[in-house]
């Protein structure tokens, strides 16, 4: 399975050399506090921390603190401290949806825009600790909004622009946000996303009573109706000063909430705090990309996800990097776009997701036409396991067979990269995330929690804390403990499975819980099921993932119609658009099977294992079905399975 890879990397004096990794890794574990306090020195503190980690993962008392006596402000670390020498250097290169639009924003401009927006928020009554929802397209103002919150100590909660009004309302209400920052509309390829209209729908009928104002940017020149809570951003910003004193924040003050899907219930408000998060974001960005001053770096994610938070905004800007922000999609106007953007801005480092790579790969060599991509020296992958075929294509076509690839495994909850190669220090293995980052102590355990040794496969846990770790779930610490620390008490459970090879390298095999990874987007089966059963024609639903060539996982939906319903193609189509509208287009069912029943145990539990096998066209190994209340249902399900040709 391991195809040979040309290991020749571009000649470069890498910060961390092969012989250094093991030694540094060992000492990062042995003297963990010393290691991280040293990394903390790369930031600018108003009061330097003297404490490293405090707390523990003990059941009933999960408590995580880093650098607790330190005081700092994230926005001054990302902006002001670079002004001294580099005020006119480019902080953000914005590439528009349309290939003829771009913008360079210097650190000075970034400072002024962020301060103005921070002052505008203050004018709207926002105070330290208030929550602000950000529902924006991929325009620089999205980054300004995040940094403006950080400047005044408000806690942002970015909501991905692809989410529907219901999803917005849920998130706003869970954290009781005071203000929503949005725009008239967003563009993605040929599509326009009606952001302001979605916010209006979310707030209609007083559904979000905590909201006092909606700040509306004009991104595409739409003439949107403005109601009583709406504030035109351009108007208020014109009255705001470009100086704003940064709020001194304790290291453990909240920086942001980001909602992510779990295997049960509503999305979870993952909370990240100030000091530890920024230290971790900066340290991983610098080491994993071997970032050197002056280099142009592009993370092609959306700020609506953790990747955008840590590796478009906070990590790179803390390191004074030039970070590229792309409004559009990699296939618009066609598959050559990524290469063209790389050439246009002389990009050195490209970080993207396997699903994007596979979408380009579907057109063969075409993606490499019309660009040389000679400026590239490093490629990164994130979000899901990268299949070796996609890895090789990425390496050869995008990277001209000369750039190392870092396959970075991490999660919303981990804040930053956890298991990843370091270019120049780690041998490349297509499909393997390889080694733990400094200070990270992974272990593979069996279902009983017994540690597995050597080359093996098991459930991936992390044994000790790291600065970027989520501290809690907003308003629900009990769920935090329950979700992450109760399965293997005393350890953080990732929800992922992994294999470890003879060299000790890790290969992430995917989720072992009921969380799906569709095109790198994380979705809970429970969320999709609850959207489905809210449709009047659906009595019951079960959702599983199945292997999908481009998306990684596709969404396979089993639905039981309400008695007396006539199942038609129109109804199926209507159900698909229902889910898109209720939840999000990213949750759109790929395959839908109407069924009179589901395989359940006598106690009423759905046996998803069987549903997953049927969805994957794998009927040979269904396992024991004798404990089912109605074993006959399995034959019916197989008979009516969706034929995928
Ligand atoms: C889940 C986390 C990491 C930021 C974006 C996604 C999967 C992530 C990899 C990788 C294999 C990966 C895991 C993880 N995942 N990166 N390099 N190789 N799997 O963050 O939405 O919180 O999803 O994405 O299953 O648990 P997220």
C-alpha cells in the first residue's frame, strides 16, 4: 500500500531537523511546563505567565488551565506588535470569488479597520465577556470582526455561512449572543448566499431575544431591507476612531466559542480561551509549516470552521505571516483556479482539504494547466484522512513532485494540529499523519481502555493536556466531561480510531462514533435525523455514512414514512430540500431509502452497524442479526437498497 515517494524536498534550512525531533519531543514531555512557558515567550504579554499547566482530567473534576497568571490581548499579538517594523507589509491578501478581484491589506490597515470595528461594537453596547455571532462571507471584514471582538474582550462565535436560519438561531440562543455581524450576501462560485435574509429569518418572531443589534456589511451591493435592530456597518464605522485600547485579558478568559457536531443532541459550543490557544496556534503554525518571515501562506479553508480560526487568522497573524483569504471555491471558474491563485500571489505554502484535492483530481491533469506553481515549497492537508491516491496526485500535480506534504490531524476541540509530520524532520508517508506534535501524548486503547503496544490499531486518546485544548462546552461543563473524558477516564477521547505502524507512525482511520465527515465537514447523524423527522411525512429516520469518492463520506438516509403517505420521487426531492433548509446544504442526503422499518434490538436501539454495512453495499458480513426484534427487516432493507450503479 505504501507507494514509494520521492523524498527529495526543496533544499532549505529547516527549523527542526530529523535528528532533533525525537530529542525535542522527549524533552517536551519530560519538561512540559518548561517547554510551553518557553513557547509562550514568543507572544507579547501584558503580564508574562509564570505558571504552565494546572488542573487535570479526573472524572467529575475536569479542569484545564494554562498560563493562568498571564495577561495579554490577542489582537495586539496579531497586529500591533508587527507595526513597529512592518506596518506597511501585507497582513492579508484577499482573493475574491471572481479572479479579477483582490486586495492587499497591510498590518497598519488591519490595525485601523479592527480598531474602528471594535469601537463600533462598543458603541452598540458590547462589553467584555459579551458574545457576538459572526455570520459572514469570506471577506476581510470577517477577520476584522474576529479580531475586533478579541480587542475588546468580547467572545465571538463564528457561524459558517452555509448554515440555515434554524442553525443560526440555535447557536445564537445557546450562547445568548448580543450582536450578529453579517453582510448583505456572500458569493461562492456562481452562487449567492443571502446572509442578511437568513439572519432576518433566524430572528423573526422574536426567536432570538438576546440580540440587540445586527451589524450589516455591504459585501456585494445588495439593497437589503433594514429593520429596527439593523445597523449599517459603513455608516457607523465612518464615525469610529482607528484607535482602540486593547482590553487586558487573563490567559483563561474566553476568546471564542465554535459550535461543532457531536454524536448526540444539538451542536456543542466548544470554548477556547486566550493565552493557551494563541500560544498553541502560533507554535504549531510556525513549526508545522516551517514558517519563515516574508513567506506567503494560504490556508484555503473557511473562517466558519476551526481551521479558518487557527490557521487563516490567529496562528499566521500571531507569527506576522502574510495570510491569504479566498472568498470563492477551488472549482470556480474551473479546476485551474488554485494553481492560478498560487501563481498570482506567489504563494509558498498551501494548506487544503482532501475533498478539494479529490474534486480537482476528478479532472485529471487539468488542475495543473495554466499555472507553474513554482513558488510553492510546502503542501498541507487537513480535515479527513487523505487517501494515498489523492496524496500522490496532490504531490505530483499541484506540488510538481517537489513539495513535502504535511497531513495534519486535529479537531475543533484540540484548537490546533496534534499529529502531523514536520517538513524536513519527518519522512513522508502518503496517508499517515505520522508523529505527535511536541507535548502531545497519544495512546491507542481497546474498547475497555487497555493500552495497546507497538504496531496496532485502536481508539485514539490523548493522555495529557496541551495549551490549545478546549476548556469546556459553553454552559455545559457536564456534557464536556461526559463527551470527552468519561469513555476512558483520566484521558481525552478523540472519537477517532487510528492505526500505528512499525515505525510508530499514526494513521487516522476515521470516527468511531456517530459523527460523519462529509467533504471535511463534521456532521452529527442525530442532527440530520432530527431535521428529517421534523418533516410531516417522516415518522422515523436513521442516518449513516458510506464511502463516497469525492466527499470521503456520503450521507445515506433511511426513512420510515408516516402511515398513509404516498412515497414519490417528488416527496424524496422535497425531503432533500427540507434538510438543506432546516440544517444546511452541506447536510444534504446523498442517498435516501424509504423503508417500512429499521433494524432494532428488542430494547428499541437501532443497530447502526447493519445500516452502515447495507449503505456500503457490504452484505457479506452483517454479523449477528438474531438479537433484532424483527430480523426479517434486514432482507427488506437489502432488497430495497439504493442502487448505486
Ligand atoms: C475530525 C475533526 C482539523 C480541523 C478540521 C476538522 C477528522 C481531521 C484529519 C486528518 C484524518 C482527520 C477526524 C477528526 N480529521 N484531520 N489529517 N486525517 N482525519 O475539524 O470538524 O473538528 O473534525 O476530522 O475524524 O476527529 P473538525
